[in-house]
């Protein structure tokens, strides 16, 4: 037997997908290396780095694991696979025992979505290559639900599926046969799991790549553009240099890139209505100032637009500004830039623990909605600030403000304002928000603006219910906004 033929047979050449060979069992053997390279490049383009935690669903014979395990730091690769023999063959023929000891990957031998929780890790990325193409809708739903619970708030799953005009009726696992689903159906399942669904322009020999993003995952830098390593590298280099990670803001032109008919699809809001405010130089400058404060662009343009509008209206009234739930200061920094803050003669009170939620003030309803789990993820991912040093540095350019560190309601008496024209509540927890609105209600002047960041946001129902009850007691109305916010203007006459 010639050496070339022997190598070809050892690599599964000539076998069919599903045959009992470590390469053939997971798909066409001739595509084994292609799938690995394609997946590795996709994830690293989207932002995967060596310090991230990666979940490989259906890791099989380490077709892609053989690239990710050496790349990631020790203990950062997690694989789920029901066929233990596949993993053993992958280690033996592709990875090697020495690298296994150095990198210490973790494997779970199971086909149950619930197994993910055993890792007790907040994953930055997850990948399911050619998994959903072999799952009934019931199983896809379970996988998305389990993955969502274990993703960081700025994490994402990338997965392939086979688009079709109708949904396959199958349930459970389907292998080696394949099943097709309508993209609209997959989008709905993603939404039910609290994930944002986007089709990706990333070539696959047979299937379609899709992104299932957690709420704070940034995909705006390739929105309506080709997903390329060039753009990914630009974003990464900007972040490494401490610059904004936002995509370069387009220069307004005669065709107005955000005019009526252009699709706005960010932060859970999709609209073809005009959003030309994004081309306004004052807005762009203020938004970029918010991005610098946060250290990331979360694509909150329309939410920030609402905040700037409310603040600009409130600036004409008598009274100071208060924000409860500042974190790194995205919205408040944008507002202060937009209004040329020190010229107004007003004072801005900025309250936060600057360390995430205080468990003492988390209500049973918030706990049931997963507030503590979300808090842990936000702290672990760095989305929540921990400490005051960066925050003080961010706000050092302005004079007329007070940073108040500690838990609400304990810190509320430190707000000395007798009249308040603008109140922003963004604490991701109902009890402190209720304490704040009740404490400040009598100080809010008639016509004052109360902006509720989480009022209609998916996953924060306990806050909406509590605020609705308060509004009923005061005989006032809250408008629910498609941005996820709520807006209340204090009437001229209130109880």
C-alpha cells in the first residue's frame, strides 16, 4: 500500500458521513480541516481571544477543538459530546496527551442541554456547528434556553442550521439525517431564550451560520456589512489601545444613511422608520462620549436618543438631575456632553454601588427573574464596574456633580436637591428603584421627567409591575417605549 493511500484511509478518505470513523462520523471527511479553519476564523473574527471561555457543543472528535484547545488559555475550553469514543479518538489522533495535560480542557459526555450548567462557568462564546441541523425544534429550544442561562451578558453562540421553507416535524435527535427550519422559527426560539438572532455572512459548504447574541454582545460593527477579519482586527486594535470600539461614525451625506426606510436593528428594536438623529453631529459627539465612558459600544443609539431628549427638555425646567444606577456612566456622560453641563448651573447627583447589586435589597420577585445570576455575569464579564477610580476619572471634566457610592435606599439622603427636573432609574432591580422614586416624588417638580431604563426591557418584568403599581397609586401614566424604556412626566397636579 502506498504511503499516500495509507494516509488517506487513516483520515477517513472515501467514507460516508456517519460511518464509524472518527472523522467520517462527524461529517464528510474531506471537509474535516475546512470546517475547523472556517469555525476558528469566524469565532476569532467575532472577538474570541485566548482568555475567553468557550463551549463547544457536540465537540465530537475535536474537529474544531484541536484548534481551539491549543489557542485558549488553560482550562478555558469546554466540550459536550455524547460519544466518548469520538473524543478519545480525537485526543489520540489529533490533539495528543501532552497538550491535554498542558491546556486541561473539560469534557462532558452527554447529549442533554442541562449538562451545560455543570460547567459552572459564564461562557464568552459557544459554538454549535452542525448540531441544530440534527435537532427537532423541541431540542433546539432546550439548547438555546440552557446556553442562554450560561452565557455572559456580552456573550454569543454561533451555530449552523439548514434554512427551509417549512419546519421539519421531527423531535429529539436526528442523525445522520438532516432537518430544515424557517429562519423566522429559529428567530422566535432565540427571542424566547432572550437571545438576539442574526444571520451571518460567513460561507459554509452546506449550512448557514447564525449568531445568537446575549443582550450586550456588540454586533453593530458589522451590521449591514460583510463580516471580515479586517473589520474585526480594527475593532480589536482600537480596544487594545484604549480607544472606543465603536465603528467609525459615517459622515452625513445627501442620501442620509439613517433616513426613512433604512433598517434600524439594534438593542432589541427593529424599525424602518427615520432615525436621522444618528446623523446629527451633536448626538454623535454625545454618543461617542458615552462610549468612551463605558469602554464599549453597546449599540444603544435609540435608547440614548430618548435619554438626551428627556434631559434636554428637563434642562429648561427648574431643578437638578439625578441618576440612580450609573455604572460606568454611558448615558449620564452623553447627557453632560450634549447639554454642555457646567454652563447650565444645575447639579447632577450620580448614585450607584459601583459594585453591582446589593443582595440585601433584591426582592423575591427579582430573585425569581434571575437578577442575582445576571449580576454575577455582569460582574464577571466586566460590564459592571467594581470600584470608583475609573468613574471619578471619567467625570473629572465636569464640576457640578456629586458621585455617591453605596446602596439605595441607604444613600438617598445624601441627595441635597430640593427640586428635581430629571430622574433616571437604571438599577436592574425593583426594590431600590421603588425606594428611589418614592423618596424623590415630592421633590420632582411638575413637568419633571422620570426615565425608567428597564421598564419594558425583556427579562425585567418585576420592575415594570412594581412601577405600574406605584403609578396607579399616584394616578399617573407611564408610556412604554419600544426601546425597553418607560417614560413618566410628573403632571401639574398629582396626589
